[in-house]
């Protein structure tokens, strides 16, 4: 009887461990997919007004060095902040911040 109870607890515990492991892998894959998108360089003047306004509001004092766009109309902006630190910010076409890399 003790062996049956022990095996039941062991089986239940191992199922729980594997269930948590899969969620972590999904999150990593989603992040990797965003980073691997192919971006094409565009002139800064071609950025949508919503993206420029959101950038200026979010990163006050920063200036845009280069801009890129991908097929999903997501914008990658290479910029420098007021402390001369380079960073990269990602926006969608509506000006929503997707991600920031230092």
C-alpha cells in the first residue's frame, strides 16, 4: 500500500515539473522570433507620425540615428539618448512600444 501511494505521488510530481518546462520554452521562442525579423532601412522622414510622436514622448531628449521597417510594419529605431548612450527601440505602426534594447 505504501509503495502504491509513493508511486502515485512521484508520478504526479513529475507531471507537474514537465508542464512548467514547456511554458518557459514557448516564451523563449516568441522573443527569438521578434529578434529574427528582417528589417529594411528607411529614411527617417518615412516614419509614420504616430511612431515619431511616441518615440519623442517616450524618450525625451533622444534623437533617431537610423530607422528600419519589416513586413509586419514594425519599426526598429536606432537612437542615442541625452547621455550619448545608444539604444534600439521597436514600435508598431500605431506608435505602441514593442521592446527596447540597450
